[in-house]
C-alpha cells in the first residue's frame, strides 16, 4: 500500500483524521471499498470523492460512490476485468458489480498545469495530454492528468472536492470544503465566471445541490448566474435533457422549479413551461405543481418515476393553453389533438433533447385523457390494458385534484380497476358505445349514457 504522505500534492491538503469526522466504513458500499483496496494493492492510491463523501459527512446515504485515483484509465482497466472506459470528453472507467457501477476517474489537472504534472507525477502517468477549449472558454475535452491537489481544483464546488481514504480513514480537504459543509453553503472553486464559462452546467448543478442539501449558494457563487444563463444555449440538447431529469428527480422538484424561475436559468431549460404557466387555465398550472409534489413524494418513498410523466406534466400548461385557443377558434379538438401535441413537444425539443420513446409516451398520456374522460363499452378494457394506463390514470387524478371538473371519472376508473371481471362486465353493460350514441342522438332520442351523464364536461382533449 503506497504511503499517503508520499502522494504528490498532499502537502496542500488539510488532513482531517477519523476522530474529527463521522464517516464510517460501514456506510460505504462494499464494492467501492473493494475498488479502493484493489487499487492500493496494485500500487496506486484511490479515494472516495464527490457526492459520496459530501453526503456521508452530512449523514445522508449517497446516491453513488465515485473514486479518484492516480492510476490512468488504461491502468484501471487492467486492474479490473469487470470494467470499461467510457466518455471522450472525460475518460471515466466504470467498474461494474452486478447492478452497481463504481465510477473511477484519474486525477485531472488544469490544462495550463502541465508543468506541474511534469514536476509531480511520474512520466508513465501522464498519458493523453488531450484537452481543448472553445474561444469562449468552454471545455471540450479534458484528459490532462495531474496530482490530487490539481484534481481538487478541477472539481465544481468545495463540498464536492473532499477525498476520503480507507488508508488511515482520513478526509483530505484542499479548498475549505469542510467549513462549507458546516456552514451549509455551495461555493464554487476558483473564479465563478471563469468556471461557469468552462462549463455552464455548473450553474444548474449549484441550484440542484442547494435544493437537495438545503444549502445556500454562497454570494459570489450565486452572483453571476442571472447574467450568464445564456451560456446554457451552447450545451448539447442531450446533456440538457439529462440535467432536467437530475434536477426534477433530485427529490426537491418543487423547490428546483422555483429556483429555475428566480435564477433566470429556467428560460434556457423549460421556457415553454414558464411562458405558458402565466396564461394557462389555473387548473393546468396547479396540476403541474401537484405533479412535481407527487414526484418528490415518490422519490422520498423510493418509488419509480418516469420521464414521460414528467414531460407530460411540464408541457401540460402549454397544451391546455393551445387547447383553449383552439376552442375559441372553434377548431375540432379531437382531430387537432395530434398536431397540437406534436407542436407542444417541438417547442421543448428546440431547447433540450427528448428521446422519441419518451415524447411518444408523453403524447400517449395526453391522448389517453380523452378515453379516460369518456369510457365506453368498447374502449374501457383496452384503455385499462394500455401500457400507459397507469401513468395516464395518475395524470387524470392529479388533474382532478388540481380542480378540473371531470365528472368524477377518476373515481370511476379507481372502482373499475378494483372490480372483479363480473363487476366489470356489469359496469360495461351500463355504458353505451359511441356509435350507438350518435345514432340515438340523430333520432332525437334521449341519451342513455351513464358515462357521459357522469362526465358532462365538454373540455376533453
Ligand atoms: P450526486 O449526489 O448527484 O451524485 P455528485 O456530487 O456525486 O452528486 P456527480 O455528477 O456524480 O455529482 O459528479 C461526481 C463529482 O465529479 C462531483 O462531486 C464533482 O466533484 C465532479 N464533477 C461532476 N460534474 C462536474 C462539473 N461539471 N464540473 C466540475 N466537477 C464536476
Ligand atoms: Mg455522484
């Protein structure tokens, strides 16, 4: 096992011994510990770093365990047969243990720090001095390797740059991260503007961590965000899609939504939502709020969440606004639904990517609202068996909870699901088919349709 004190860059660290912190090995994933010990055995040094150390210090259970090491990606790959190198912009090694993936990264240095790399790190570890910036300072590739102190400076926030070693069980702090944990604040490492220019997504990360940890964003870290939001325009739509999911699945979606609004960053991420929410029917705005609350609750209960539900909810205010407009223009709601839904989705696609399977499923949720509002003998069972039924039904319940008068059809579907086959048959008997209804209406006979008499609203999609 290499001596910790001979590690290049260690002289810049404040070393916090086991007695002065609360991280116990018991709370660390056994697989992460396995990786750390195997790296040590192979003559390298490995540290737990990032969110796992931060969360353990805060007494929370980490989402995942990231490791930083002085071994190069290729060396890591050789030590672990169950690993593969991913990424081009940042080379990362994924070590897989069943469903758990431990992310291992080589210490990185700043591009200008290559002199220091020569000084600190043996030549064999300086592989792939491969980096690139845009003219605006944005990092395109970042595979310059260095020492641990340099690695800490490349990280985003001080609380994310604490290193834990099972070799003596200490925490290494190069940027006063421990103090910021105590003060509960998110502070960027280095010059905020330069760091946001390097990677504008750090602004979204600042918001996410502040909401998730209930921390403040330190003044100088927060100050440039209002002005620099438009840097997000240069981020790849696929990355912004990932960030939306991380933000809204942080367990604090309601708070995140407010922070996106107040920071001005929302304009570059969920503009269609923010613009339509001001002038959509009040129940649609309320529905979105309830959907975000519901997402937070599901995360707290460790229940699954699905991106198509999230996007269906985020874009619901815009769809409702368009629907109102179409109604005012006397357009046919049903035949216009598909183009309208596609239009709504494309407004979001102008900002972020949405995988096709997600956008199609969001559209299904919307489309199924009509069927749920108007169950007929013919469509009730197929609606119930549709792959999107559960999501569409949950969506319907939230619409009702938000104050939409849907003739209590949510309750109808709740009862229908709970009924046995015989009861379902009976319920179906009492419903009429749409075609017969039309004929009856044409004959001027009185409508006999429990479905429509119960659902006497006319605002369906
Ligand atoms: P989470 O709880 O969401 O996993 P995390 O802090 O572990 O939080 P990750 O996205 O898993 O976040 O990243 C791991 C670590 O890598 C971070 O803690 C940070 O040190 C570093 N990092 C990640 N993204 C960036 C970035 N854009 N700029 C600088 N450092 C970053
Ligand atoms: Mg992490």
